[in-house]
């Protein structure tokens, strides 16, 4: 049975690190229909597909047809499952979370946001050029040329959101909203308002996302550790609380997730 998976990922160059987090390419060729599970990581993506007319399933029972080859996903609850034919070719530009709302304005309804509605027909040319290119580096160069033309500028709010994100990253999500309020000397309501406007998530949501992702990356590279041991390492002293947070982010239990590791997560293996 044919089942070939190609994965490539890269960090941006120094000029783009302030607003791009990662480039990622996934190609799957199989004899069977492909279901690709995605996990929310708090970063919005410019999502480019060669194929189209796929389906996106979410919340277990809901489904949307994907009719565009360039889109992003806004405020859909997990599990998120992309269902294609027997081939998937996917290139992603993952932006830094403090510029989520700059690149992907929040006035659109939740669901699939077709990038033409934000960037016009130029985005179709970008998608076409990306998949006409041969190498991963060529795809990155095409994306970077586009990104340089629309790159954001910092203001006081985006800079504050960045500092909050970096603090959450530094603590692997093991920090509270109150601790962040104390560190940045802000009222909780105001700090959360500023953060959500920039990132499209509440601070608490973002903390849980980073905590679970850090935990998952650690477990992937340390499979000898039991789920109980890993949960304790990341501050979960109650199994029910751990399972609840994990399902909020992935849509499945920890056991299910690690038993059927999504292809997107292969790149986190050392």
C-alpha cells in the first residue's frame, strides 16, 4: 500500500522573525483518502493547498467545504480534520501570534476565511507560484517577497502582546493571567482586551494552548515517560483537569492523540 509522507519546515530569516514564526510543507501520497488532523497552536496561517474541494470537519459533527486553495481558519473548535483525496500538498506560513489580527482581520465570521477576501487576486498568483516551484526554499522565497510588501509595524499594543506571548513561551504555558498582570502592571480586564485584539485569543486560552503544545512536544521526544509523568512535569496534578485541557486544544484525549500522531507534529521530533 502506498503511503508516502514528505515534511519540511524552516524558521524565517532574521528580517522576518518579528512577524513570521515558521514555514511548513507537507506532501502526502497514498492509495487511500487522506484525513489530516490539525492542532490549534495560537498562530494563524497563510494556508496554501495544491488540491481543492476538500472538507474541513470540526466539533466532531460539523463540516465545511473548502473551495479555495488559499485560506485560513478562524475560531473553529477542535477537532479539526482536513479530508482530501489520496494526495495532499500543503504549504503554510505561520505568523507570529502578536500579529494574528493584522494579517487576518477579525471582522469576518468564524469558519474558513478565503484569503482573496483579504488580499485580492494577488494571493491566487502566490498560490500558483508556490506550487509551480520545485524546492521548499523556492516556496519560502515566493512567500517572503509577498510578506515584505505587507509587513506590519509595531505599536504599543502589538509590542505588549509580543512581550506577553514571549513570557508565556518562556514558561511553557505554566503561568497565570494574574502573574502576567502583575509583571506588566496592568489591570486584568484591560490587559486581556489589548491581548485579544492583537492575538484573537484571550490570554487564558493562549496559556492553555502553549502549555499543552509544550507538553505534547516533550512527550513526542520522550516516549518513555508515561502520560501521568508528563502531566505532572507540566503542572497537572489532577488527571481530569489534564484530560479536559488536552481535549480543549486537540479535540481528542491524550491517549488518542499520541496513538495517532498527526503528520503536522512529525516535525517536532528531534
